[in-house]
């Protein structure tokens, strides 16, 4: 169908404002044809928009449009697509806000699998209370399945080694007398060879701006520390995020981007205050958090095979 093709093409447009504008126009057109489930496709396309503000506004418009969908299956499918797209946004705050907005509609629709997805995503980002509240209307096996997902994310938060992909296990900052901080980073990665290995780690601000990047030239054993040779210009009270990067798609066998990341960035990272080494904790990031910095800064050159 022509509208489906337009939705798919809009999701690939690099200009976020243009993409959102096209999808909003299509959304207005679909108000009387919910049986085609086009709102669900629009939500999925919105998840591909890089600008978090534009994507979040569009997803809220789609959520509002679901009130006019009579078919419960179409409504549930759209709500599920919104929840999945919300977890792919580049802003944790916007993601959490969208997930909270979805829950009341999902409860009124008795969409149990949507509520499980919302709860799972909330648990992924550490909002344990909200996750449990999202399951409050579920009973029996549905509730048990939802609790199992929450417990899985809780275990991963306490033991990051359980998470797939290149994982930052430790950040140890040490202040230099000349100013700045040296960082020692421990990374766990399923390196295979030069085609599939952790090829850098980077330091970001809380809002995703690139501060520093360190290239890993050689595939390494499963877990290894990487100290910086030079100090990084950081303030002691500055909050930073440290994450790894993979040379190939992290997981090309599933579409669970909100869990495993998009392309070469994982959703796991470490976050803490530079002058307080014990403050660094493992966190999960929305799948599209700061993916735009990938082409900035230092880039890997020729990989050196492990000898």
C-alpha cells in the first residue's frame, strides 16, 4: 500500500523534522482506517527518528490517536509499537515519560502484553516502582511473566556481566597533579577477531556530548582493563557516562534493540561523578542515546590481530 511505503521511507530520512512532519501528515490521514494498523507502523518509524524531541512528540500524537481505534487488536499492536519505540529514544527522561503515558490506555484496553513490555522497559532503566505498578492489573501467568522480566533486568543491574555485548564493568578515575583525571576502564567483550571486537570506549556528558574517546587496536581476552595514557579534562563534580563500542553489529539476530542496542553501541554503560569513584554504577541507556557521536572524534585505523 502507498501509505505503508511512505511511512517506511519517512523513517529513513536523516532530517528529523522532515521525517516527523511527513509521519504526522500520514497519521492524520489514517484516522478512519485503523484496521490497516498504520498507526503501529508510524510508531515504529518514529522510533528511527534521531531527534528525541521530534520523535517523542510524534509518539504522543500516535498515542492520542489510539483512542479512536475501535479494534482491540489494532489498538494493542499500536500501543506495543509505541512502547518499543519509546525505549529506542535518545533521552532517558522522555522515554520514562512516554512509558508512563502508555500505561493508562493499556490498562483500559486490557492489553497485557503491552503492560508487560512497558514494565520491562521501565525495569530496564531502573524505575523499579513504576515497573511493578505497570503489572498491578495483570493476573496469573501474565503477571508471573512480567515479574520474570523485571527480575532479569534487576539481576543484570547488579551483575552487568550477564548482559550481552561489550560491557563496561568498572571506571576508576584518579586525579592528576597537573589537572584532569586519568581513567582506568574495565571492559568485558565477546571479541572474536578484527571483524568483531570492542574497538573503542568513550566518555560522554550526561546529555550525550562526546568528551573523549580511546581506540582499542587489538581484539582482547573476554575481560580487560584499559588505562588512559594522558589525563582527560574533567571536573571533580562532573557526572560522566562511559560506554564501549563494537566493530560490528552487536546483535543482528534479534530486533530487541531496547535491550541490546542499535548497530554498534550497547545500551549498557557506567555513570558516576568523576571525583567520587565509588559513585560509578552500571546503567542502561535508550538504544538511540547519543548515537550521532559515532562519526565524531578519533576513528579506528587498521586492526592488529591478537598475537
